C-alpha cells in the first residue's frame, strides 16, 4: 500500500512551519507588478508584498501556475517517494484557473502517476484548513480512500467568512461575484462576505460597523458548529492585532481544538486588499 | 314630519355635502394636530381621501344607495392618505358592505351600517388607540343603534349620531393624555364630526345639494391630484392619448341658459367623451372645467353655450413631457422602455422627501421612491400605482413613517401581486432594512430579516415647532428647534446646532459604532462639519458619516447603530 502525498497551491495560506511539519507541497501562483514578476511566497513574502502594494501606482495582477509547474511537482513527488498516491487540493475554480492547470497536468501524466485533483471551492486558509486536516491523516498513514472520504466531509463542513476594508480590490480584479450588489451604496457598508457552494464571492450579510459584523459572524458559527470540536484558522492582510483579538473571541465562544493564525499571501492579498480578515472553521473528527 | 327612508339621490347628496363640509374645515382640523412638528395634515389628508370618494360617487349614475355607497368606498380606499384617511376608508368600507344591494335604506339600515363600519375599522387597525376617530365613530354608532331600536326617523337618528359624535369628541382628551396636555380634541375625530354635520344638513334640508366648490384652491387641489395621478401613469410621450391640458372658466349668462339649460351631470357626461382627467364644478355664477383632450376647441365651444368665457388655459402636455424627459437626459424622439423597467423578481418601494435621501435608497437597491413623508402622506393609490408600474413579481413596501404604514398596508391588501409591508417608521429604519434585503431570498425571509435589523438602529430628528406648545412638561416656542429621539423630545432651543448635539449625546452610548447624519436642505456643510467635530471630541471611537439628504423640515436626520 502506497503512501499519500498532499499538494496544494500558495493561495491556501498555510504557514511555512506547518507546511514543513506535515510535508505539504505548495505550488506558487505569480504576482506581477508591472514588468516585475514574483512567485507567491517564494521570492515575495506577505510583508514585502503589502509594502510594495502601498507604493504601487496600480494594483498588481496575478496568474495561475502553468500545467507544467504542476507536472514537474507531481513527477518529483512521485520519484522521491516510492510511487505515492497524490491528492492535489486547490483554489476555487470560479476564482482562478489554478485547478484547471493542475487538472491538465494530471491528465497529461495519465495512469503513470495517479493524481486526484480537488476543487476546494474556497480560498485562503479555508483551503488550508482542508489541506492541513487531510495532510495530518496522510502523515499518520491513512489510505488514499480514507483521505478522499475525509476530503468530502471537509468540503461539506468548512465555512469561511471574510471582511474587506474596501470592495475596491475585489471589484477591480473581477472577483466580486454577487457582492457587486453592495457596490452602488452611498452608505459605508461592511459586508460579511462568504463563498457560495460553487466557490463564488457573495455577500452573506450587509452590516454597518465591524463590531456588528463580528457579532453576526460568531452568531452564525454558533448556529453551524455549536459545541463541536473545531479547527479555526484566521488569515489576515496586515491586520494582525484584529486577527488576534478575533481568535480570542472564537476561543471564548467555541471548543477550539486547533487554531492557526496566518497571513493572507500576495495573490489573495491582490484580490482582497489590506485590512482583510478571513475566518475559516471546520469540524474536527472526535 | 317623519322620514323613514333615504333614497339613493339623497344619500349621494349627503356624501357630497359631508365632503364639502370637511373640505371647508380642513385647515381648522390641520391645526388640531397635537404633535408640534410641522405635520398638521390630518384635515388635508382626510379631505383628499374623501375627495377621491366623492369623485367615484359622481361617476355613479344609479339611484341606488348600495351602488353609490360601494363607489364611495372604492374611491376612499384608493385615495386613502394618512392614518385618519385610512380609518375613514375602512369605516365606509364596512358601511358599504352592510348596505350592499339596498336601493334605499331605513334608520335601522343606517345605524347597522355605521356599526359595521366601526367593526371593520377596528379590525383594520393593528393597535386601536382610544381617544381618536375610532372612538368617536364607535360611540356615535352605538348611540345610533340604541336609538333605531325604537325609532324609525332617519333625520332624528342622524341627529343623535352627530350629537354623540360631538360629545365623544369632547371626551377624547380624557382618553388620550397627549391631547389633554396640549388642550385640543382629536383631529381625526373632528373630521368625522364635520362629515356627519354635512349628512344631517342634507337630511334636514338645511343645505341644498350642492356639489359646488366655491373656492378656487379647491379646484386647484383637484387638478393637482389629477395631474399627479396621470403623470405617473404615462411613461413615454407617445403614450399620451390626450395631448392638451385644458382649463376653461365660464360665467353663466341667463339668456344662453334659457336656450341651453345647464345640468352639471349631463355636461360632465358629454365632456367625458372628449378626453380624460375630467373635472367639472359649477356654482350659481361660474362653471369651471378641467380636462385633458386632443381637440380643446370642442370643449371651449361646448362651455361657451352656457355663458361667456372668463379664462382659458391650454397646455401642450406632450411638449411638457418631452421637456421633462430631456431634462432627465433620455431621448425624446424614440422613447424606449427604460432598461430599469424590465421585469424583475423584486421591487422595493419606499417613501421619502429630498433628492439625497432618494439617492441613498436607490444606492441600496430601492426601485421607486414615492415623494412624501411627515407632511405629505402618500395615498393607498400612490402605492398601488407604484406597485403596478414596478413590473416585478414580489414587492416590498417601506413606508418610513408611522402615518404612512396604514396606507401601505391597504395597498398591499388591494394589490393582486405579492406585496409585503415592512413597517419602517423612520428613514434610518428604512435604510437599515435595505441592508437586510436579499433578492435571492423569499418574501417572508426578507420581511423577517428586515424587521429584525430595524430594531438595531436608533433614530433622531431635528426639526422645528410650528406653534407654541408644551409637551412632557417642556414649554416649546414656535420656531424653536426640537431634538426628537424615536418618539420623545429630548432637547429644545433656538440653536439648531446645540439641539442636535444634545440629541446626539442622548443617542450615543458605549455600544454605538456609527453615527450617520443626513443633512437637511436648510443646513450648510460647515454646520454639519461642526457637529462631526463635536462627536469626534466626545466619542472618538464612533465613526461618523455625513450625507446630504436635501430633505425639507428636518434640519438633521440622525441614526446611531
């Protein structure tokens, strides 16, 4: 029986030490500032990115990894690990072509190197939370079948809410989805955003004021998770103190068995802008 | 002489005279409005409501009490404005149900009908308040009922009803403390009394049935109403069937009248063939006509048969309409159905005064903002029109004023479409409700969410007193500013800025996150800036947003959430 290896992409925003600890392979997306191109998290850290963003004339653009990048990654994994089964979990296909690239790579490799590509229908640590849970199982020796069964559960059980400082970034990059309904407003609205079942951005609720938004978010988590053991990930774009205080509140309200505080990396940061906070929650297995 | 029966014609005269009497007293009734904000419009609202009823009565040619009553009720229902207007319409809705099918009515029929009207009105009001038009109607109907058990004279019955209505009106201050404090009787109740006075005057023959309105403003008011209604029903210039708004005033001449006897109804029927929006009023001396026609000459010739022309006014409505369209920036030559009017799943219709307020609502996804508010309550018909024109399957009404909620409810009842009223009582409540609006949810889910979110917003308003008064033991001088927090006056004084600051101090607490200031047309930017500065000094953790609402009467509308 072969071992299982987990691959994801840089938009999962998994902290570096956690990647190391759980042997997760991360394929980087790219960020372009004018003529300059950077590999997400490889030669551009989150901090460097937000600094550059502040000084940039225009919003940078991003691009998905090429199928070739995935093919190379899969090949290397395969050769280095005595024919493992590979599960490759990625950013919502409604938001990026990353899943498409990975899928093409898996098709190219065919039966020689079996890769199961999963559309997480999520972004940032909401992908990460699924990847980390499965990678933990895989490292403990679970089979591919068990891992994929768990992936299905996690896809079902994972919720993400996020708040942006301004909708400008989502709008400019065309990722606003159904949240565009909030754009015409003259009133300053702080929408609680989420992703639909299909993986598109939508305004879960329109509220005014951050306190109220957090209150509503916790209320909704309460409805969905109640007394469950949960894994909470909070990813933020240069909003560390808010993220920390929110994590404290989550601990006050819920049975948090695992918590991860992480940065929103350059690619997702390009689309949501500084000040964004995302809260991802999933059910842990008892 | 005992009179045991009221015939159709007499009944119609009663209704017309009731309306006339209300109309001539409407200013007096306005002045009874107890709340010392620039509101005083109960008389105006009731008058416009009953005018709409009488219009239907005139169009009813049958000499049949049931039929006339049903027309009257229908007109009232559609024209209902303000709470008193809506209650009035319900009183006669019940009345008309009760006399359905009766060609003539006896004293028993009349008292039973009044009684049934009261029952209907109480049912229509969610929380009936005693000491209002409801109490007056109830007491009067009860006395009438007792009387008609052993007496069949309709004149005497009406006299007893009127007497008790007056007595009950005098008692309203004992039931409603706010009336006592200000020292007035209830304005809606007073309106009902004047209607009953008109009824009795006809029955006793003290007044000849005159469907005549003597005063010019009244005709103007009617014309305005007609135009208001027709303006909304035309979307494109090419849709205007009758192109000329024509007003003719004729002084009756005896010689001509001898050849050509004048009958108001006959003349009305004759003109009705030429166009629409027809109004004909006449007294002994003058005949006034307002009509929209394609060939104004015909109307003038017909009118001239009864006397000499005093005044003629003809306006080309297509030109006017095109000008309006041009001002709005659309193409007059090829008016297309506007994009925004394509069939949608949802339409939210709200009420507001001030261009800025309308923009705020539209930015949040409202389809139609009916002009109106505290002093200009839209009628049931205004809502029905907006609903019909919305071209949507599901409609949500946000009245934004407690005096408009009932007209909205009535419109929702009348409409065949799926209409729900979310009873917002203030502009900030309406705005908050729009945040919870989600076109992907069902009507009920939306109503729940919108009702819920309204509770989280606090409303403050700064306005001025229309006359000297005292409320909650506070003396208020005419022209003084008042800070109203929800329903209570919490600050008063001659400086609008100080009144606003005191009001804000009452509204803001530790939980407050955002203060929104909607600036009225009478305030400058530097004035609102000064208030922003004050808040920043006092509550540095509260975020402040200022919008230009351009609303009249309210210097500032504030919301804290």
